[in-house]
């Protein structure tokens, strides 16, 4: 697959923005500067980036509780994201959503969701809307290995299969549902195996290889746009941080996984691997990479400053936005 | 104006609204056949793209309606029996109801859900429950309970055009009721109660299928010089408090008739509003006539005992006026 330089660099920037943003959110959460709890996706940058890079602006996605990366990959603005996490009125959702629910509907994101598995039928419906409206937009649905045990997973794959809906079900399999190892609660070794039950393609990719994710998604998108129906794409990956930031305080350092396992996955860092690819295979200069890293850090500093300096919502806002009218 | 059945009124509203807006479509269990008549014939006019049989998978297809609404279409989603909503509670209560608010007003959720509720003769507890109270305390849903064919048509058309999620509850026993219904574009606004009959001695607030019963009772009592004002809220959310409170200020006595349960029901909710806002107007305790707090039983005498009938409504009104 021939991928242009702009696309290659756009993907690198996306991964850096996710890494920097998530690292900062983790630090701010641990420092007690933001309310509530946060789920970060450090280590999973390649799946969100590779999938969204294969989409058009008018294509839609659904996201989940670990959704910051999806929004960034789809083009989210860090300032408004950070402000939302701070609960400020300048945030994407005016402070009504918070970390688990930051979205920009104008980017075609139909909700980040606090309910595991909730995004799957919504994505099927979004794809259905394209069919009803006679458009060829597709919908990508991000969910985890845990969600694949929800009834909504099975109902949505069946529905999308029988109606041949233009949807790509993207399972970011990071090995854990909250604090429970996937293999102890899941009947299959690979989530993609479940595609067979619904007579749709099930594809497994190295979720830490952004090019592989991008290429597999592009194929699934082409199928979907051609009216050939859904694909289940499983991205094998790993979350470096816990289920929720700060979990060590209540479950200890090695409550459910060994440090050695985390270190092993860190050696498979999707960003370092992609950098190596860019430098050696794609002939991108080190200077270009450094420039993107520097720009991203500056952007993030601005975002934190913006969030800190923004006002909290006026309490009169508590009753707005329930209904259109 | 033509005299048509409740079910035909639904059918008429669906035809008209689907004709009016190409982004409306109908989905649900057996909507192609139109098992109960409401969606019959839509397939011939609008085709398979816009009239979609779903698998029996409520979480899946209700969730899909949510996604389709947010993505710019206007789904009309039928959940055959209202008790089946329990299988899709997340999709209705966590998703449809909340995503607009949680996104700070970004999401628009123009879905109409239709579902049959109520005791209709031997359907037993999982097909006979009056479930709207379960949604009353979920902020973000509009709840519509039509009491006859004309309102059914006018309210359903308004619901379909509404940009928020609306659940229209259709009582199974009303399906074969008949009345004059305006032809063509007849709209009944959401949030406007109907004063079905004016009176001066007592306000009888009746919901859904209790309205025809309340009218019968009011007519009978009129002959005995008890003047009953019958109010049909028509929509529980939004609720037309003004019409209710004005009536209470006039009659000073209130009876609420509802087929839902006593505890935590719509009658309890309306009673609380009246007690809070019109306590000084009341000359007698507010009386609720509701179903017993039991699952609706199967056997006909048990079913009749569980849900309120004309006699209970009449007794309630007599108690309120001390007659």
C-alpha cells in the first residue's frame, strides 16, 4: 500500500498527541487537579490512529470509556478536551460530560461512552443512517475485549451482518476487562473468531503497528463503502497504565498483572516502532520527527493553560441541554 | 374527519410522516407484516429500506435507533410490548435520554419509540405492565400516553417531528376503540393536557386507557348532580401542570386514575405535584386509583382485580366529594 508522506506524518502526530495528552492527564489526575476518574490509553496509540487515518471526515466513530485517543485521532482539539476534563465551561461538553464522555459531534463522534458495549448498536445505527440517507459514509466502532462479552456486541454484529451495514467493529484487545484477564472470562482466544458466528470477516492485526492497523482498516472501509457489510477487526494491544489512573492506591502495584509483563509490552511501544519505520523505510528525517514532538508538547502546554484559566460553568447551566425544546 | 380505529390512527400518522420526511423510517419486530395493524401497508408504499424488520434483539435495535437518530435520520422504533423495554433499558435510559445533556447539547436525538402497554386480557405480567413510570424519573425522555384515536394520531405526528426522544405508550385495549379523527395534517402538541369534560365538584385526572373509563363515570355521576372535571394530561413529560393546577383551584378535590402501580407511579408523581403546589386549595385528601402493587395476573378474574375499573374510579370520586 502506497501511503503518502503527509499521511505518514499525520499519523505520527496523532500518536504523539495521544501519548502526550494521556501522560499529562495521568499526571494531573494523580496530582488531584482534575475531578473524577480517568482511563488513559497509553500504549494503544496505534489502533485509534491507524483506524481513524483510514476514515474520511464525514465518516463517523463511536468510542468508549477509554476514549481520549479516539477523539484525538479523529481530529479533536486538545484545548477543548483538556478543559472538559477539568470540568470547565469551555470544554467540548461544557463540563457536563467529563473524561469518559468528551466528544465532538462535528467530527462525527457519536458519544464516548461509560457503559461497556453501548457503542456497538449505536455504531450499527449510525451506519444504518448512512444507508437510509443514501450516503457512502462508514462508521468505525471502538470497543475493548471486555465489551465483546456484552449482549450488545452479539446483537450488533448480527444486525449489521443481516443488513450489510457499513460499519467496522474495532476491538482494541488490551488483555484486560477492568482488572480481570481476558482469557479467564472469554470463551475464545481471539475476539475475531466471533466474526464467524455472524458470517462476516474477522481480521487480526498487531495493534501496536499503526501501518498494519491502517491497511487492515482501509480494506474494511472499502468493503463497507462498497455495500459488502461489516468487518470485525481485532487489534492486539496493551494498556501500559491501569484500568483507571490511581488504581495502585487500592489494588497495589502488582494486583492483577506483573511488572515484567508491562515492561515487555513497553518494548513493543507503538510510537518507537513507528519512528523506526519512518526513519528507515519511509526516509523521514529525524528533524521532522523532532519538530512534531516539539509542536505537540507546545500544543499540550497551551491546552493545560487554557483549561486551568477557563471558568467553571455557571450553575444556571445545570438545567440546559436536557431537551432541544 | 372520519371515524377510525386507534390502530388506524397510528397507521395514518406513520404514512403521513413518512411521506413528509424521507429521513424517517420504521424499525422493529414484525413491522413489515404489521402484526397488530399499526404498520400494515407501509412496506408497499415505502419499501424495504425504510420499513425494517429487526431481529428479536431489543438492546441491539433500540441502540441502533439511537445511533441512527444521532447520525441525522429520524427513526420510528417499535418495541412491541412495553415490558420489552427492560431488555433495552441501557439504550433508552443511558443513551437516548442522556447523550444530549452529556455532550453539552451537541447530540440531537429525534427518535420516536412506540410500545403497547397495559392489561388487555390474559397477556400476563410480562406483556401487560404499565411501564411509563419507570421512565418518568429518567431525565431526558418525553412520555406520551394517548387515550383515543384522535389524540393518538395528533400526538404521534408531533412525537415524530420532535427532535428529542419520545416514547409513545399505546394501551392494548384501546386498539379497537373508534372515534372521529381529523384527516390530514392534524397535530396535538406535546405538553398540553386536554380538559375532556368540564366540571366543578372534583378534578378527575385520568391517564391513557383510564380516560374512557373516567368519562363514563363522569357522565353517570352528572345524573346524580356530581359535576366531574376530567383531565387527560396526554403527555407525562412534559406535564401540563398549569391545566391541572387551575382545575384543582376550581374544584378543590382530586382523584387520579392510572393503570400503573400505586407506589412510585405516575399518579404518585402528579399527586405530589398537586400536594406541593396546591395544598391550600385542597378540601380533601388526593385519591389515587391505580393497579394493585402486584405483577398483572393472567387469569381473567385476577387480572380484573389487579387493574382499576369504572366502579373503583366511581368509588374514588365519591370518596373525594363525600357522596
